[in-house]
């Protein structure tokens, strides 16, 4: 066994289903402290679900998820909340509070969890907004933001409490090349300067690989490949090759599981005839 | 056989919802003491839930009072008792129509808004986001709204009754010629503080709890889609109306039954 302090997140033999659909079928995964780890995989394989499991919002059917040495699913509510104060999460949808402007959104966790004087809250909020390039937009309401701006605002909010671990769900979606470049650098910079541990879920393979220390590829409920970006580049795993090079043909299916197309078409014809 | 299974299924999901509703209710109650430290949150919600409902309450109260004045006069005049119009109008409002109609209007105006707001917060992951920031949405979002509803409804009901009494006065005294002094003195003589006013207040407190609880639960338990939120909003209005009317009968039987 490795030393417990080496890995911030340890997942062992994770099983999870939604209804009858198995999302995870025996996943083992480790996130090293201080590293940037990317989780990639086809759409709908359960990357967001994995982040929610790590954050304790969903419970695994079997297996263990340890964060900072504690089993997330066994924690009492108050202990879980203590743990979450040290976790930041950027939701895929942003999840900004629509009744608060940008400034108040970013100030929200500070006001809820600290008794800092308002002047200091202001300094911190402006600092975070400056980092994502939205200091000038602080009076806008979330409905007045573009998708990419909302994502960056949510990022500023996720780092407001200076967490020790941040989970980014698709941070780059909807960003133009310039803000994308800034964000990529920002994520790496935050990680190294503040000694964070970062988990990035993203489909932007090149950008993500460039700043990741380690990559996990998930498909069909399992880890199909993992390693450093260089490892995966060189690996002969068909999964890794297809995903990293965005090839249409390979083991990664484009389609949601379904009966063969021909059968489906014929079934429609039969029921139409049956209806007559 | 199939309908039996269907019946069992709906009964089961009914009791599941009932259970979830009660769990949420107790979770909200646990969050109430914390509101002492955050009065700003409650004030904000009293504005949204209570103050913004004022117009509909005042206008409805006025018309209900005017109708009571008209109908009451027409009935009383046959017995030569039109001078006791004041007591009829006041008792009807304070005991029954004030709390009940206010609660029904509250469900349509404030309850549906609460359900839609919370349902949409759920659908857009704002509640999950809050949880991930280690802020309990039940305490931060639901508890202040609950307290606001609980405090607002009795006040709204009192305003409704007061405006209604004036409405009756305009019609009875102003238009139909009931004696001014008799209207007020009959009212004062007939209305007992404990039996009538206080029982009315108890009713509106109960309705306040029930109406706000249903609205919050429906929002919090809504299926997080636009269709789910829309159905939850409808259910809030329907369930609150039924609960208020049913409870009103029970409370009336208990209070004035003997
Ligand atoms: N609330 C839910 N109820 C039922 N099934 C769900 C729910 N949320 C997600 N799923 C299913 O779980 C699977 C994984 O969803 P998830 O959102 O984790 O995918 P993802 O890997 O994040 O995809 P993407 O890259 O498109 O964001 C999907 O097949 C989806 O159909
Ligand atoms: Mg996702």
C-alpha cells in the first residue's frame, strides 16, 4: 500500500448504476496530491457522475471513495460539509445563483463560511474576478453573461475559499481561443502556486493533456487507459490512440447503446403495418 | 389485477412523498433557530412573499367585504335586523373568510412562486452547487422562506379582514343606509377577542405553516426539468387549496363545534 498522504483521492472497485444502466463497473483511480489529473472519455460515460461521487453528492453501490484519508460515503453530514469546504467544484452548467450578481456570487462562499470584514471580502472577490478576467463585469447578473463568461465566473467562485482540491467539469467549453489559453494557464498556475490538487474533466484533449500530470481514460464503466500524457501518446492502447487523436474509428463507440440500426428501422415498419 | 398493482404503486409513492415531506419539514424546523443570526435573509423573503402579495389581498378583501355587505343586508332586512350588518360582516371575515381566502390567494400568488423558484434552482443545479460549497440549501434557502410565509400569512389575513370590514361599511352604511354607529357598535358587541379573533389567528397560523411547507416541498422535490417544475407548481396550488379547505373544516369543528 502506498503512503496515505501521497494520494488525496483513492477510489477502489467503484460500482455505480443509474436505474438499470451500469455507469461504473469496478473503477480504481488515484489522484496524487499536488497534481493535475485529467479524466477523459466519451460523452455520457459518467465523468460528471464521478465528480459527484467524489464530492459525496451521490453514493456508490459498492467500493470505496477516500478523500484526504476519509471515506466520503461514511462521513456524517457535518464532517462531509467540513470536507467540502476544502473542495471546489466547477459545475458543467456553471450553477451560478441567478438572483445574485457576479460579485455576490463569488462572495457567497466567503460570506457563508468566514467572518471576514466586507473590505477584505471585496479584495478577495476582485482578486478572483481579475484572475478570470471578469473584474469589470462584476455588476452583471448571470443571465447577462455569455456561456463562456458564466463558466469563468463559476471558476472564480469555486476558488473563492482557496480550497485544497478543485474539480473542474468542462472548464473550457464555450471559450474562445484566447480565454481558453488563459484558463489553461490559470488552472496550472493555481495548482502550482497554491499547492492545490486539480481534477479536470474535459474534451479538449490537446489543451488538457498539455497541463496534466496524469490522465485517466474512462469508457464503458471502466478505466481503459491511464498514464502520463507522454505514456499515453506512446501507448499502443487502441482506446488511447483513438481518443487522443480523435479518430472516428476505434473501440470508442459514438452511439449510445442500442439495438442494431436495421432492426430498429424494420421494427418501425412492422408496427406501422400492424397498426393498419 | 393490473389496476391493483397500479393502486399499490400510487399508494406507495404517496407515502414515500409524505415521508420525504415530513423529513424536509423537520429539517426546516432545525434550520429556524439559525435565522436569528441572519435576519436579513428573512426580511428579504417577507418582502417577496408578503409585501408583494399585498395588492391582491387588499383588492380581494375589499370586494369580498362589499359582497358580504350586500348579501348580508339583503338577508337581514327581511328580518328587520339590518342594523346588525356589522357583526355579520366582521364575524364572517374574522372567523372564516379572512384566513381561508387569504390562504387560497397566498397559494396562488406566493406559494406557486416559491415552488417555481426552488424547482428552477434545483433544475439549474444551484442547489447542488450550494451543497458542494458546504452550504445547506435547506437552511440557507428554505428556512428563511418558511419563516417568511409563516409570519406573513397571519398579517395578510388580518389586513384582508380589516379591509373587508371597510368594504362592508362602504356598501352597508354608504349605499344602503345602515346606521353608522350601529355598524361599529354591533360589530364590537358581537365579536369576542378570544373566541373569534384569536381563533381566526390560530387558523391563519396553521394555514401559513401548511401553505408554505407544501410550496417549499413541491419545489424541493420537483423533477428537475421544466415540465417537472411546471407540474410541481400546479400541485402546490391544488394541494394547498385542498389542505386549507379541509383543515378549515376540522379547525372550525374543533373551535366552534360545541
Ligand atoms: N439524473 C440522472 N438520472 C438518470 N441517469 C442519469 C442522470 N444523470 C446522468 N445520467 C446518466 O448517467 C450517464 C453518465 O452521465 P454523466 O453526466 O456523468 O456523463 P459525462 O461523462 O459527464 O458526459 P458529458 O461528457 O457529456 O458531460 C449518462 O449516460 C446519463 O444518461
Ligand atoms: Mg459531464
